[in-house]
């Protein structure tokens, strides 16, 4: 009788992406995930190589550098354009 009370009745399957790229798949009672992953940061797949990543830009560690370099150059370009417009006025 004690075993029946302690047995978890699973309604969901954990969809957390592990480092291997596969879903965890553990049985769980919460839609957020199993007891290991329910508080874990949500991961998405990198658009370049399909590795799971939790970076805000959505790219893995190998490809995130290019994203931030482009952001940096865009900030420099917009700042220089803003300064040119201010000089003309």
C-alpha cells in the first residue's frame, strides 16, 4: 500500500533539451518539466548548428560572437550617423 502512495502518476513528459540535443523525456506531473528541469532556463536550438542554447540571442557559444560583433558595429554606425546629423544642424 505504501508503494502505491509514493508512485508518481505521470501526465506529462519533460521536454527540456539536454546537451545532446535530445529531450529529457522523464515522466512528470507538471507541464513545466520533471523535478530536475522545471526551474531550468528554457533552451532553443541554435539556427546555425541546432545545438541547444539558453543565450538571449538564440545562438550557441560557437556562433554568439558573430551576433554580438554585428550588434557592436550597428551601434557604432548609428552613433556616427547621429553625430553627423547633429553637426549639420
